[in-house]
C-alpha cells in the first residue's frame, strides 16, 4: 500500500502544470500539511490506529482543499484552481505518510526489549 501511495505522489508531481510552482501553491501545501498533522495526532491519540489516523488526516486535508477551491470557484472568482487543490492534497499526503511511517516505532522497540529481558 505504501508503494502505491508513493507512486501516486510521483504521478501527481509529474502532472503539475509545467512544473511551475507559485508562492500560493506553497502556502496551500503548508496548510494541507498542518491540517493533516493536527488531525493525525488527534485521531491516533484517541484510536491508536495508524490506518484510521492516516485516512482521516488525509481525507480532512483533501476536504479542506476541495471546499476552499469550491468556495473560490463558485462564490469569489468563478475559477476552480486545480493546482491549489493538488498542492493542498499533496501537503496532506506528505504529512500523513510521514506520520504513518514514524508512528508506533517506540512501542514496538519497547516490546522487543521487554521480551528480550523475559527470555534471559
């Protein structure tokens, strides 16, 4: 599953508009990462489930990006900016994926140490 998500992330990078990054897209990436990080920490602390925390945090950052672009496109300027939506989603994916990799390592390491002590 992690390999598929990584390949999808690389595909999104290749589909971006001529590899032009704007300052606003960088802000969208940062906001997506911030929303995703906060959500991951909250969900993981409540459920202790890495998969729930990953999908909820990625989903919430994607929902925030979509709702912001929907609001901009229909109410403010009349233009749905796909690059900003992709930037927000990639920020959320990056934070969720990073947290998912590094979460739970301490518990596993501590369990292995306790088992090693019991076997002596």
